[in-house]
C-alpha cells in the first residue's frame, strides 16, 4: 500500500465525545465494528450512516437497527434520481449501467424511501437536494421532483432533512422556502459562503462542516463557519471522501473527526472542549436521538 492510500494515523482523542453527523460506512474499508471501535477510541462515539440509493438506504436502516451508536438517514441522492428516470448507460453509480424507468420508477423508489423513513432507527431523510455539477436540464427536473418528495416525506414522518447542495445554492434555498422546510434541516458538507450562512442561520438550518473546511483554498467556508451561530454547527466526515488536511487524498473515516473539529475550534477562536460540547448537543438535537 502506498503512503497515498494508507489510512491516516489516529488523532489525539477528544476529551468530550462527539458524533460524526454524516458518514458512509458501506463505502469504507474494514468492518463496521472496526470502524466504530476506531472512532470511539478517539471520542467519536456516534455516527449518522447516510444512504444514497435504495440498497444503501436499506443497509443504513439495518445497520442502525443492529448498532446502538449508529443512526440512519435514507434517501435517493440527487444524482440517483435522474439515473432512475432516464437510465445510466455509463454505469456511473454503484449499480452499474441500467435502463431508465421513467417517473413510475422514481415513484416506486420514493415509496420505498417513505417506508424506510417510518422506521424508528431512521432519524433523517437524506441525503437529498440538488447537484448541478454534471447534470443537464432533464436531470435537474428529476432532481427537483425527487427533492420535493423527500421534503414531504421528512415532514410527514417528523424526521430531519439532510441536504446535499452542489453548485445549486439558490434553487435549494428556494425549494425549501416553497415547500416549507422540516423543523430540523441539515446542510451536509456545507458549501456556501458567509452570506448564505446568514440565510441558513435566519431559517434555523444546521450547517455541517466536513474536512474540506481545512483545505487551503476554503477561506469562504471558514468565513461561513465564523458567522454561523454555534448552536447550528455540526461536524462530519462524509467518509470515505473529503479527508481533512494534512491527509487530503487519503481514505477518510469517522475516527478523523477530531482533526476537523480542532481546525473548526481554531477558526472560531474557542477551545476544542467547548466546540465538542456544542457540536455534541447540536447533533443530538438535529437528529432527535
């Protein structure tokens, strides 16, 4: 294994335990038990396991039912909706190449998310939202229809909503305003600037910061973190993605939360214990556990 692929070392443990507000254990190496034990050894005692498609959402619900310190979020990722409707000839997703099933297939998939969202160990509906990074106009329509349906499901079941927003800030905020956001709404891997943080704060939306807040070019994210109300701030890995500096490019996992949390405390100019205490309470409030 090259140094580039080697897992980063264990950070110094946190004194105040916290949660990883967004992770994908099913995409990480090693067993769930190992991943949770490694995380707990550095003070990351709870994780929110997030589904991106039907298979992943079922797995998230089953894993949360099996492990006390795992909570589940279920959804069709914004990029999954167009694949279901229009097909995925290039096999971009983990399912490989598939035919499009039209709006009926999307309705069927949403009905399954609705069923999973009713389960007690499923604390949130997400990650849903909009992703304009590689989506054309017809894909955008499928994403929007799926996003609106997820908002309705979250509200009906009284669950948190976890937002994936990539290059779509204005439309995500508009649709949330039009539909009426659930009581608890989390912007996962917050990617807006300070101006957007003010809008989120006014609406009471949680802002969850990932390892990219540590990247050199991420000053707009640090500016947003500076002005976000402390009671609306969460921390996440989005593992195996977005590994914090100085380990960028190597595999991420929940045990690396302390690296990001310490960087966030520095940005805020507060001690890491105060940061961890705030985040610990915020995550429990956001996900209702």
